[in-house]
């Protein structure tokens, strides 16, 4: 499959938007849950440094597996991490994370 220059330009110009949206979303969800970055990384079974780079927006190519692990950690669907309206964190998630590292 060959893509036209216009499509490629459009695609890459919007990647920054998605990286920024994901970074903002992760931080917002984490703060809403009252968790530390380490706590979210632990829930998602990813390294703290990897999570930190995702939340800071430094990671430009996010793997689907990372997105799926983060979504599962927050008990969301992967698409909800990029969805503009914030879903409410479920009571089950909040109960489960009650013993994880909290923000001080």
C-alpha cells in the first residue's frame, strides 16, 4: 500500500496531538485516582520510567500493548485513554487502588 504525501503529512502532524492528549489524560486519571506515577506503573505492570515518559509526552511511539495495559490498570477500554471526555473512575477501581502508593 502506498500513501500519498498529503496523507502522510496529515498523519504525522496529528501524532503530536495524540501524544499530548494521552499524556494529559494519563496525568488527569492518575491525579483523579490519587495515585503516584509509581502506583500507576505498578498497576499497569510497566516500568516507572516508561510510565513517566508517557505521562510527560516524551514517548512518541506508544505501543498498543502499553496502551492496553494502562487502560486495564484504570479499568477502561484503550480508546477511552484518548477520548476527549473523561470517564469517571469506577468505584471498583478506587477500592482496588486504596492500598497503592498515593500522592502526598
